[in-house]
């Protein structure tokens, strides 16, 4: 569906920073049918991916010396990026990238952003929208449909996210025995999920966010992804 203005606390954008931008663009455009337009050096050669006329994701080159691995980053919409960053620090988080303007001044300002790490090590972004509101479609094939945190301390992560964004957390019913999965609600609607990292994951896997993209046929998409 066409995305309405994103309420504060709702994921509004996702992007991938990678060591091989061209290969990543080719992979996702082939897999999802996206069209991607790369900006110039003044915008960090950032690639904006579209489904039709709707922006759906970004793919950019990893900055030199970045401490982060290649990964998708989920951005939570906020009315004030600086205030959200300050609240994150107050709640025990760390600022991994300081609040910055994206785009030019005045009408050319796309938005303001920061990158934050929660106390468990989960990294995400905040996005204060100006010219760029976020994804043009959500909950449709080849757009993002869900974002969840796999945490080394899900309780600490939930408390942190509640303090910063005001989520109401509720346990999901019908999960497998021994699994606790919580959804974070804004205005009564589920917008994110959080759970402890499953025991079968290697110990070195850190807390991280996962983004899910909708597809019409999971088996077909998986087969084409593996074959690419």
C-alpha cells in the first residue's frame, strides 16, 4: 500500500551500506525488479532504489574506515533527530554517527539522521523527514514489511526503545515453546518486533536488526537469490 506519513516511532526507511555497491545494486534490482539511481559524490554516491515511482530502499558504498559490517540499517521516523539522539544517550545507548543534515539547505534538505546503538549492541538509525519522507510503499511485494531486533538482551533492548520512542510492548501469542517474541506498538498498531537471539546462533553473532521484504512467492525468490 502507499505509505502514509510515518508516525514517530515507526520504521520509515531501510538502506544497505556495502563494500561492493554495484554488485549489491545488480543483485537486488534483479531479485526484486527495482530500478536504482546513483547520486553523485556530493551525496556520497548513494543509490536510491525505486519500485515504479516509489522509493523503497537505499544502497550505498561503505565509507572508508567504517567500523560496521555490510548490513541493512533500519531507520525509525522521528519529529526531532537531535532529541531522539539525546534520549538514546540518556537511556544508555551510544551515538555511532552524530546527527547530520542529509541534502542541501532549505527546500533541498532531505532530512536529518543519526545512527544509534542500544545497550545490547543493536544498531539502527533515526530519520527526521523533510524532503524525503521515507519509503513510498510498505507492506507490498518488494517493499519492506517488517523489522525486528534479535538481541543479546531483549529485555534491556525493549526498555531502551520504550524510553526513547514510547513503544508499548506486548508478547506475541502462539510462539514456539521457550520463545518470547514481543511486538512494539505505536498508537495501538504493531510496528517492530524484538526477541532474544536464538541459542543455535553462534556466540559471536551480535545483536542486530533484520528487515523483511514482501514477496509474492518465497520459494521462487529464495531460489533466484541463491542462483544469483
